[in-house]
């Protein structure tokens, strides 16, 4: 399968409504599925997995901001989501989402001895964002003229 690359142009989440899947549970995990290149969650009770594409929708009233490729986007394997406000009928801004990933950097560099690195620091780093901050990016599914394009939601990855 070819590498799927996001294209320029992103949209923002509609903060006032849910998609076709309706309101999610107060706490759930979004899992990235490589086969569909999409996030899904298990609603429980033996029901089929729900797509993030069916959970949140783009806000048609706002023009999409322009970005370059993967700038500010992430594709972590699992994103934890929870109703952080305790609202009885929560909307996307009421949900806090988070994911962790390792950061790699050189630590304790001895500047007096060029190239004398004391160790590679590896540590987990957490990103937290609201559900209404997911980014809808158009991705190239198959190259060609014209290329086959689809839209998918991605997590924000801002430092």
C-alpha cells in the first residue's frame, strides 16, 4: 500500500454537534487502524467499532486553514478521550484527548569536548488537546493523475 500523505488544506471540528455516530461514552480510546487509515473506538455492548469520521464533523462555516504536509499533525496508535467537564450532554469541546510518545534527544552534552555526548535521553512526552482540535486533512490514497484523495482526522502535535 502506498504511503498516504496529507495534502494542503485542513478543517476544524464543528463544536456544536456530533456526527452520525452520536454522543460517545464519557471515556473511550481511539485506536488507529492501518487498514482503513482511520481512528475507531469500541462503543461496547457488542456494537461494531465507531469511526472518528462518524463521531465528529468539520465545521462548514469556517474556512480551512492552510498547512504544509504533516506540520502539526500526529498519528499516534492510541488516543485516550474523556469528558473532562462532567457535562451531562457533552459536546466535542467538553472532551479532553491525550496521547504519549517518546522523545529522543542528547542529554548532558560536554561542550568542551566536541562530540562527547554523555547519553541519549529517552522519555515519554504527553500531548493534551480538546476533541474539537482534531484536524481534518485530505490525504492521497493512490497516486495518479488525478490522485485519489480522502479526508481523515488527525491529532494535533504542537510543541
